[in-house]
C-alpha cells in the first residue's frame, strides 16, 4: 500500500511537470507567432483551452496567464499520467504473476 501511494504521488508530480513544460513550449511558440506575424494580441491555446494572452503595444510584449485553465491542464496531465503508469504497472504485475504460476 505504501509503495502505491508513493508511486501515485510521483505520478502526480510528474504530470504537473509535464504540463508546465508543455505550457511553456506553447507560450514560447505564441510569442514567436505574435512576433513573426506582427499581431497586436494573441491568445495561446492548448487543445482549445486558452492558457495565455499576449499583447503587443508599441513593440513591447506583455503577457498574462490564465491560471485556472493552466491548473486544469496540470490536473488533466496528472490524471492521464496516473492512468497510463498504473495500467502499465498492472499489466506488468499480471504478466509476472502468470509467469510464476506457469513455472509451478
């Protein structure tokens, strides 16, 4: 039970880290896009969810994060990572148990 709790905590942290990295990459590309297309404002979206608003006024770019949407993405990434890792762990443990039963 303790191992599963630690594993799930690590998976939650891993999901948050993955979402931070993905959002940072998306925001970087948003700044790149607004700079190359010479737009006055741009909303960075992650799969249709707005996460960052960039405004370009007099060649000065400012941005504001949409923290609630970023939190939703972080929670979603954590849940997805938990499901994927736990399914992999389940099938690996099931495979080793069946192999142990076959050797008896």
